[in-house]
C-alpha cells in the first residue's frame, strides 16, 4: 500500500489524525485519547495490518511528553510512525498498546522508568531498569543529578 | 495431613537465577517460580549494568556517540556503529566512496560470524558440552586478529566514523580474510559433527521452547531467533543498506520455532556470511577510506531512524535533532531487549534445564538489554 | 620371605605370621587394620591427586589446550598446589544451615568411597579383605554416598543445593538398579561373588570375550550406569554448573569441598576398577587359550600393571564421555534408565542364565 492510500485509510479510521508525508516514514499524529482505538484498527484491518512494532520511543519535547510508535506490516511491507503527545506534563498518562503488540509490555515499562509516562491497563507497571525507590525520571530534560558526569 | 501435602504441592519454589549465574551470560537476573523442575514463570529483572547511554548521548557529538554504541552489543560493535554512521550520513546526504561500503559490509559480516561463533561456544557450554566452548573460541581468534590488525581493537573497535572509516584497512587484510574463509569452511563442519548431530543435543533442543511466528512478530523477536520461527525479518534483505542489495545471499528461515531451529538458523547464517564476504573480498575498489566531514557535525532539525541487522536481530537508532552539535534525544532499539520480553512466553511450563537451553538459543547480551 | 611382584600371597602371609609371632591375635588384628588403613589412605590420596591431574590433562587434550603446565614439569604438582590452597581456605558457614548434617555430609560421601576400596583386588594376593560376597559388598557400600549428597543438599539451606540433591537422589537410586543387574549378569557367568574367584576364573579369557553377547551388553550398560552413578558428565545433573551453579556442593568451601571433589574422582576410580575386575579380568594378564608362547610373554607383565592399565583405560573412556557430550535433562535421564536400560538388563540376565545353563560359555 502506498502512502496516499495509507493516509486515506488512517483518516477513515480517525478523521482527526494529522498525517504528514515526505519525511523518512509516513507520520501520523493523533490525540492521546484516540491512540488505543486507532492502534487497534491499524493492527486488525486487513489492508493496513501493522503487526510489528519495531520501536517505541518516549520523548521529552520540553513543554510536553510524548511517545513515538514505529510500526511495520510484515506482509504488506509498509511503515508508519505514530506520534502521541500526552496531555499533562505533571501526570502524563496514555493507554497501553501491549494488548495489541506484546513487545510493548517491556518497552512501555522502559518509558515509564526513564520518562515517567504512565500507561493505563498495563499488566505490570513497574520500573524496569532503576530501583523502585529512584527519585525522578532520568531521561527528562529537567532531570538533574549531582553525580552526572557528562555536562 | 492431606491438607499439608496439598499445601506443599501448591507452593511455588522461588529461585533467583542471577545476577551472578553461569548461564545468564552476564548480570541478568531471572526470578523463576518452580514446581519441582518445572518452570511456572520467568520474570526478568534488568538494570544491573544500566549505564544510561541514551542520556549520555545527549551530551556527546555524533563522532563521540560511536564509542558508546560499541558498548551495547559488544559482539556486534561494528554493526551498531554502522547504524549510527549511516543515520548521520543519510541525514546530511553524504555520498560514501565505494571502498568504504565494501569494507563496512565485510567487517559487518566478520563481526556477525565472530558473534555467532561465540554464541555457539556458550550454547554448547550451557548444554554442558564444555569442549564446544574451546572449539568456538579457537576459531574466533583469527577474526579478532583481523580486526586488531586493521582497527587496533579486538572486542570494541570504534572503526566506523560518520563519513567513512577511522583508518584504512591493513595491507594484509584481504589475504587474512581469505585464509580465514578457507579455514572456517572446514571448521564449521566440525561444529556440526561435534554438536549438531549429537543425540543428547537434539533431544534437548528439538521441540523445546517453541515460539510461534505470530508471537515472534508480536514480541518483536528478530534476528536468528525470529527467523527460527519463520518471521522474515532480515533487514539486510528487506531494507537493504550499504552493499546488501548488490550481493547475493539467502535469508535463512526455519518454521519449527524451537531451540533447534534457532540453532540451525545461526549455523547456516555463518555459512551465508562467508558467502557474502567471498563475493566482496576480491573486489574492494581503490579510493579514499573516508569523506572529508566538518569537524563539528550538526544534523538538520528533524527525527531520523536507521535500522540495521545486528547479529542478534534488528538494531535501530532513533535520533531527534534540534540542529545543534548534540542530538536532542537518542533512542536505541536493541534486539535483545525485545527478545528477552518473549522469554516467559517461551519458557513457562518447561524444565529448568530447558530454560537454560532456551536462553542460550535466544543468545542475549546483557549490556544491550540494559544500555 | 620371598618377595614376588607376580604373587603377593606369600608376602602378605609373611607379614601376618611375623605379627602373630610377636603379639596376641587381638593386637595383630588392630595392627593389621592400622597398616591397611594407612596404606589405603596413602593410595587414596595419591590416586585422587593423580586423577584430578589426569582429568585436567585429558580435558585439555580434548579442547586444544595445554592444561596445567606451570607447577613442576608438565604441571604435575598442580593438584598438590590446589590441595594446599583448599586446605588453607576458610570454611564458610551458612546462616541457618543445619550445622551437624552440613559437617557430616562430606565425610559420609568420602567414607562411602573409601570403604569400597577394601574389597578390590589390586594384584594376586593384594587386597585388604577377600569377601565371599565381594560384589554385593561393593554395590552396597558405593550406594551409601548418595546419603551424603542428599544431606549436603538438604542441610545447606540453599535452593540450588536442594534441587541438585533431589536430582542426585533420583538419579543414583535409579541407576543403582542397572549397576546391580549388570553385575548380577556377570555373577551368573562366574558363579561366584568373590572377587578373587572371579578374577581367577578369567585366566583363560576375560569375561567380556567369553561371555558372548550378554557380557558385552552388560558391560555397556554398566559403563552408562556407572558414569551416572558417579555423577559425571553427561549425567552430572546434580552439579550441572550451567543450571544449578554447583548443585549440592554450592555452599561448601575449603577442605569440605575438596572431600566432595576427591570422592567424585575416587568413585570414578572404584567403578572403573570394578569394571576392569569383572569384565576385563582385573589383574589377570591377557591370555588366549592355546597360544602358550604369547601367554607366557603376557605373564611377564606384573599383575599390578595389568590392573592399573585396565582401570586407566576405562577411566579414560569415562573422561572422553564427559568432555564430548552435552548434559541430559532429568526426565530424559530417568527415561533412559527405566524405559530402556532396565528392561534390556532384565532380558540380558535371562539370556545370560540361559547361556550358562546350556553351557555355551567357554
């Protein structure tokens, strides 16, 4: 499926989505509360069939937090980037996608650990790398640590 | 009394495998709950060597990042660096000399063979065949010598740099590599004789630790582990980079999805890598080994992603740039992290000895998980 | 007194008689026990040290390495240096370990292997005691070691140790059957349980040659079962360093660990001795009936050399096993014993009895 068809398809799933072509991959930006339904339809529709989540990145944009999903279809060979920005920087919450792509279970735990984005309905939302009593989220831009070596 | 017996039968036996354990290949900690010898659940606890490389990269220039990506999956150090270099080169639109591409592809494949050799060593060791360990290490030595001669490093080379290579190859490189190919083609058959056909080995691995294709895709299990389940995930084939669209090679696939399938995919991949090197080694064109780059590289504003096929699966680098000399955010998609997430799904219900064999067949490298 | 390296009978008799002339029978018994104890202890330590060295050299040979080569010529003093190190090491106690059982366990293991040596005939007339139920005694005594292993695993208060001990218990209890039955097959052939009689009966050909197919089957089964009973690879599940770190002796250190280690090698020596004695004629030289000249030449080699040589060959085979094969899984191990070896063994006993009954053996 080429990018135009994909764009049309995404817009049919979620009219409010903002689809941008011309970058490295086709990029769709949606509101945070639309994430789960859109992801589910992208995964389940026969025409899109995004069954492989190959990267999940948490982002600190400075004034807000967000997550970027890199999706690929293993049989249709097209890729899509899904960008979500959380509504609230103080208490960022998103819906989990680990019921759609199982690999998200660990990747979301990593995002929670290092960026502090909480995922609803996640089966095991704990820190994965750092200790349970670690204060702060290291990958945030405003995180400061007295022991940080690289300045 | 009957109640006590039932109580005992229902109790789970919790055991900490790691962080110091011979078969977790590093400082991975697995919390197992057992009933007798049967594994009920596996919970990986990571982070024992988490170094915050992603955070460190935010304060390093693009040339400096190379020295950190080496230290992720140290067995495919070349390949990790390749991803970062290609990302920077593609973002800046730098056209590389053919010579660089040839050398990079050959080095990548050598690193892949060396990595698979070490995997074979530890696979044998985890199953209790210690002799395999020494056979593998013996044959890995020539590759490390080749690396040392050209790059100066044996394990961690930092040989690639945005725009080309740090140094040109050693004059004896081609001869050494050809000697190695000739030698290793014989030795790999020896591997098969020693371990692959062994009755105990086949009993321990065939039909054990089955990962279906659907689950492999869902868990993002890539590389030889994913291809053992029939998941066509070879980035070299599906998203060719460097010279992989010019050389002929097969994507090794198995459909069984058990430990033995993962084992044989890796064995065949070593042979396939030898084929790739053979096609390139005689034709390395003359020319520069690097392009002149600005001393301070600034990527244009935007988000970039580069995928490569590392020895253990798909390695990805995500860099978000604000147009400064430092990246704004770096994310490293490590294959081992995703592969590890499937461990519980593969290993629950198996015996504790099978868990070790499954772990060996997934071939995780802990610094790559923890980053 | 005439000292003869081909026949120690007169030598041992001379010792007995001179002691009897000097003191009362009670003190003779005490003295003889002391002499034998010291002699066996020295032999035990010597063989143990040598076997550890041999294992490391064989292992190195299999793995394209040199092996120990720094301490003394060809590293022959390496194991002595290791022993000194182990003697000096701190004995680590585990909190909440069962102190008494924890301390006793290594001694039980080492005593069990120590006891079995008493019955083995090293050369003609050179054995501590010649039981008329020698085989029965050896089998009974050598299976005592499992008690020590179980106690070690239980008392260590460590989870890995417990799993290792339970594996070991299941394994040794199972393989004890095969060891016993394959030896019984040979007892049927020889018609005696006395080890000296068995060796004498092989003067005209070792049992492995005269016993037809059942003897060969019994030998193969015995080798498999004996390897399993001594907890050696590919049956080293009780230790399984890649699964259980070190199995039942995870928590042991210093000389207690050395006891386990030494007992393992001595058990290997004992099972190899028994295999050599029962299947390969013990100290009996290689004879072919009818070839008088050849037999005479063979007789010139001292029996003690024959015995040590045969044992060494069997030990070497066991080492090759260990360094070639991967390890089995516990359920596969038990399947092998209960579903394959045991039925074959039972059939084999009947076959041997039939052959002996018909007088088909030589």
